[in-house]
């Protein structure tokens, strides 16, 4: 085998590989002889088929098999010989071969860049520590009280407001004619910002039971520039408003807590866990920003393109609905390509740090990730396990976040973390746009914490009803059996 470098440009390498004709002929003849010994052809005893006849019958197929295996073996040998660290799988190009001639092809590969080690000790990262106040606890309990409340019918003097449950007749007239597709009778709905057209919604707010109103607004589904309007006639038949439960020991008992103080402590714990996770995400985001600023190395264009295509596939449907012009769409593409390059660069840096530090995902981690994934599909655990056994690259996607978190923890142990104690309001004001730390999401904490308290109580009830049986453990055991 002769290997000659034909391209060395940035991270791209190309090698021309030549396999001697004599070696190819020897490989083909050896494979034909091996198959001939075990072949069964009518009219001939096993292994006694004349070689020329056997060659005419099966030679083309054997040549293709030998060609494929030779390219695979020689390309791996060439990469090892050149001491190549591949950034992504190599590709085979310009294959040339005829029997009796040399096999020639081009081996194209993108190599890993040289990543200079960073001095983590000089990195300083701000790490917020969120203190939970009594106001945060009370607001979360207010959410629980509303969730445990009961609906009360509004009298004919109380106007409706957002979040009330209403029953209405809606007649829609387009060009003076009743539109049956848009008109409804005795319709139940929750009055929200999106339940009715804007002008109609404003007209309905404050309406009392038995009252009616007429208003003109856009025809539902019509383009704004079309100017198509309809007349809406709304009659309010019934209205209900949720009346919150009293904040007392009975409310605490509904959520499995002993007394009001027990409920407050449960909410405090949930809030602390909730914001500890968000604060860590914020710290991780700031660390990654700093690492991205400090590291400067070329990234393999093929990896960036693959990452961009993966990201673009997810965002493209939403962008299409915005009906952007070509210029705006081009800007979006450029922004997401920049994001993709950042993700690839940080991924390579973290992988390098993890490799140098000997951090890796253990078999137990893979098993745990697989169990967690499989238990999301009750009754199909074995099918899920089989899928990941057949596609190990998908299993690596499950375990990648585990490895990333361990590397980030390793780096955080080396850098200087300056803790900054703050309340919830100050924390929500921090600039945090990515990595699961959007301020809008963090701002939903009262509702999320209330849901966790309710979920904990439901799990307790289920456990009692099942007399201590653990369904998750049973599912995990089923997955382990299927995996074995």
C-alpha cells in the first residue's frame, strides 16, 4: 500500500491510496478459492467446480466484496499510519479499479485541531445563590390555594374577567349573513387573551350574566390586510369564577402536609431545589461564555455543517410561519450557523478537557440513561432497549449530557467562583438567554413549585394505594431483563 498526502489545508486532509494490482489479484483469488471449497453447484462434487467456471459465475460479486473490504482495511491502516485524529468519519472518493490494475482512491478526512490547554485557575465566574423569602413562599401557597378552590357562579351584577369560565352564544355575521361555521351556541370556554379576537375580548370583559354585546372585528382566519370584518353578537349565559381555598391546615392536608407550617416547609424545599438548578444553569452558561471567549482554534467545517443542519431542521418550520423575506432568512441562517460553530467549539473543548482529566461515562451511567429513557414508554421497554443496542450512536446522545455535566463540574472546581447572594427578583433580572435558563421560564417558578407539591402528594397517594409497590423499580427491572 502506498499513501501520499495530496491536500493539507486547514483541518482538511486528503490522501491518495494505491494498492498494487498483484495484491488485489491475490486477494480476489484467495476469496474465490475459499468460496469454491464450500460451494454446491449441480453437476459437481463440493469443491470440484473448475475455477474458470466458478470465476465466471461469481467473479463479479467476489470482486465487489474484496474491493469493499480492501478499501475499509486500507483506509483504517492509512489513518493509523498518518496518526490522524478524526473529527468525523473519513470519506472515500474517486475510486478507480479494474482487474489486473492497481486500486486507487482518495481518502478525505477532517482532523481534530490542536487545542491548547487553558489555565482554569485564572478564570473567575459569578455564581448566584438565591435566597428564598417569605414572599416567595406565600405566593406559591396562593397558587396551591387557587388550585384547590371551587368554582362559584357569578351573580348578574359581577362582570367577567380573564380566567373566568363562561358559557356564551356567539353569532358571527359576514356581509350581513350568519356564518354557521363561525357561530356557536351554548359554548363553554375559559376567558383568556387568546380565546376570542382582540376587539371581541375587550367587549366581553366586564359583561354580566344575561347581558349581550355587539362588536365588529376581523373575520377569524382572514389576513389583516384583506380588511375583511364580521359582526360578532355575544350573549353571556353563565359565568363562574374560581374561589381560592382558605390558607389553613385543611389546605395543607390536601397536599399531604401536616399543618400549615408543614406546607410552608415543603414549598420552601421545592423552591430551593428549583432555584438551585436554575442558578447552576446560569453559572454554567457564564462559564461556557468565558471558555468560548478564551479558546481560539479552528473547528472542522464538516462538524459545523452537521450541527447547523440539525439545528436548522428544528427551527425552520417556525421561521417559515413568519413568512420572512430572503434577506431576513439569510440573517437567521447566519445567526444559527454562528450558534452551531460555538456549540461545536465548546463541545470539542469540553471533550478535550474530559479526555485529559480521564473523565468518562461508565457502563452504569449508560444503563441508567437507558432505563430512564425506556421507562418513558411503558410496555415497550424491550423495543426501546433493542433500538439503542442496534444504534449505539443514539445511546451516546443520551449520555452526552452526563459527560458534559461532569466536565463542567471538574472545571468549576478549578476556577474561582464568586458567590453572589440575591433574592428571587434580582435573580430573575439577570441576563440569561440560553441553556434552559430563560428568565421567562424561571419566572414561572411559583406555578412550577405548586405543581411539584401536588405531584409529590399524588405520588404518595399512589404509593399507598399500591401498598408500597414501586412501579418505576418494576419498569427498570423489566428493562434490565430485556437488556440482558
